[in-house]
C-alpha cells in the first residue's frame, strides 16, 4: 500500500504548473511554495506558477453571488466544446481580467464550420509559380514563429490571433491576389499548418479535419509547426506592402475627388532619386544623417550636379524621414524593384479598381504624363494620376 502511494505520488510530481487567480497570490500560492520548500526536495517543487486575472462575463466580474456565471456544462451544450475553448482562449492574457465574450463563441462556431468545409473540400488550385506565393509563405512562417512564442509564454489570446486570425486574413488576401487559384502545394501546406496551430484550441474539429485530409495518427500527437527560415522573405513582404499601400492611396484619391476614372497611371521614382535614397540609407545606418555628407556623396554621382537644386530639396526631405528609422525599415523600401513589381501587378490593380492602370518610370521620356505627376514620385511612394 505504501509503495502504491509512492508510485502515485511519483506519477504526478513535480507538477509543471500551479495556476490560480491573482487574489490568491498572498495566501494559497505563497503557502504552496512554503510547504513544498519545507517538505520536499527541490526537484519536486512546482516547476512554474501561473497567475491570471478575475474572469469576467460580458464585462462584469463572474460571481455566483451576482448570478452571472457560465457553467461549463451549459456552455458546451449551447455552443459545443471547441467554440467554448476558443472563447476562453480569446478572453485575455496576463494579469488583465479576462472577459468571456458570448458573441465570440457564436462567431467561433460559424468560423469552425467554414474552416471545416474549406479544409475538407476541393478548392481550385494551380501548379505554376506567381510572385505572391513567396509573400504568403513568408507571412505564414512569421505567423508560426509568433504563435509558437505566444504558446510558450501562455499568452493564448495572442497565440490565437497569430495562429488563426492573422493567417486567415493573409490567406484571404493571397486568394484574392491569386484570383481564386492558389498554388497547389501552398494550399496543402496552409491547410496542414492551420489545422495544427488551431488544434490546441479546437481539438475535436481539427482531429476530424486531420483524418479527412489523410494525416498520420492524431493531430494532437503531431509535431507543432516549425518556421522555415529560408522561406521568410522581407523583400516579398515589402513589395506586397507597397502594392497594398498604393491601392489604398488610389482609392482614397477616388473617394475624396469623387472622380469616375477613365484611366490611372502610376509613376515609379526616377533612378537618381533611388540612388540618393540608397546613399541616405547607408548614412543612416552609420548614425545621424549629416546633410553636408549626404550632399557630398550624392553630388559625386554621375549627372547629379545638373539637378543640384531638386537634389538638395529631396535630400533634406530624406534626411528628416530617415533620421530615426529602424534598420529594417530602411531596407524595406530599397529592396523592391518598384517598376517591375507594379508592371507585374498592373492586371490585378486594373481588376481591383475597374479601370485601366498603366505603369511608367518617372524618368522615361516616352511616358504618358499630362500633368507632370511623375515629378512627385519617390522611392516607396509612386506618383498617381487619375484621368
């Protein structure tokens, strides 16, 4: 009997985590630590302590005395286990009081149904490679990194955001950019990764999906997704950010001017401005930009002295913009071959804006430019003309 008790004790100890509410830190948690330190050797002490805030329901502290309680058996009966788990995970992280949102549970039910239908269906796909493929793989791998880090820190709301909502949003944009035809291998990868990341929150739905897509064993026993560093592509991300920002700028112009456009033209920055930007970026990485150093280096470039006046104005603007920029922000704009990127995506812009979109280099003498908009083009922000 004593040996049996010993075996049972050894099975459960040490506990990985002792978790409770923040109001019990000064009593239960403290004495838990004292008792273990006094009675057991250090290797049998709890390996970690977790503290959470007071659970709220629809913004009010949950309390039996107040009558606003959500019993698990009632919640599971009404919504199902997976939506309830997602709602609890979404309630909040850290010491902030978590807030259970019943509307979120309802939307989680619908979202899980949609994901089940999509993952187990037969979406259309393609075999050829498109530029947008690299962007989605990069975003997917960053989401895997962020989700894994959040799970390890027990920040489950953040993990759900990175591992589900961010990925779903990225997929929607990728599908839109692919005109409804994702690359076949990326489609399979997305379904597999999304199912694994969602499994801790919605295990029942994900096990059924895993079985139907031919996964080995149980999804709960599979390895957690690991990011592939080589697939993280800052250049692809920068290019897509520039495309999205430009699309938003055009739409804002159309909204403000209320123009029914006949034609839209984009003008990418001339080579001389690109070169000045590269010089300014290099100086910014060395420390605060000194205007005399920027002008000296820029004027040493072929053909720059002929445009000294406009060079001076642009250099001053750059100096102010880049003075406090972070290194990754400095590299983001300069990494994109803007003219090639916009030309490749002119068809997409035309389809989105429902009007013909042409792309020109600002320093191309053959460009169509009735109002000399091209003069305003700078790296990272093409000039826009709406006819």
